[in-house]
């Protein structure tokens, strides 16, 4: 897998039925190790180890509906009372972060209405804060820590 611009972490990788799998500590199971999964696992680990997000309050590959269509978002961070606080969209390292990716996470956020959106391909990461009162958004220097979200 490609070297990412994220801290390394302890992984458990195996080969099974001609597929490479990684153990997902959040979903508590082995999942197929795709380039996007590699980014998702690294970024979730970064959230826990560097930004102090409680592991128990992160959901990976979280299913939700937009109208009647079932969708999945890569990572959602929740408050202790179960309210979504932040949504992350992960792409494989070779996928450029462009307007199409931002449009995707904005559509997903219609279901969540969170204040913080993150887009990453493991090389680049963009964080933005939504201001619903002024119908605007602002890019941030870096992703907020969990404590910053819950203050």
C-alpha cells in the first residue's frame, strides 16, 4: 500500500481467499484492504491517537439514507449522547481531492447537518467548518480535536 501523509499505526493484515484483509478495530472484524480502506484505517487511527477522538464514538462505513437511497459515509464522529459532530470522506491516495469530492460530502451532510466536514486522500486533508446562520463555510488550518468539537 502507498505511503500516506498520516502517522503509522499497529496493523493486523492477513491474506484470506486470495484477498488481503486488515483488521478494523472499530468494526471489530477483518475487511478487504482496498486503497481507500488503507486511508480510512489510517485516518481513523489518526483521529483517535492524535486528535483524541474516543474510539467508541467513531463509526466507519456508517449507513444512512438520503431520501430513499442508502448511502455510506466513511467516518462519523459522535457526541457522547449520539449526535453526529463531524463527517469524514476518504478517498484512495491516487484520487485527487476536487470539487466532485466536496459535492459528495456536502450531499451526505444534508442527512447529518454537522458543523465540521473533512475530506482526505491520505496525502492531503481539508477541514471546513459550516456556518449555518450565515450560509457559509470556512476552511480550517487543521482538523479540530475532539475536545474542540465538544466545548
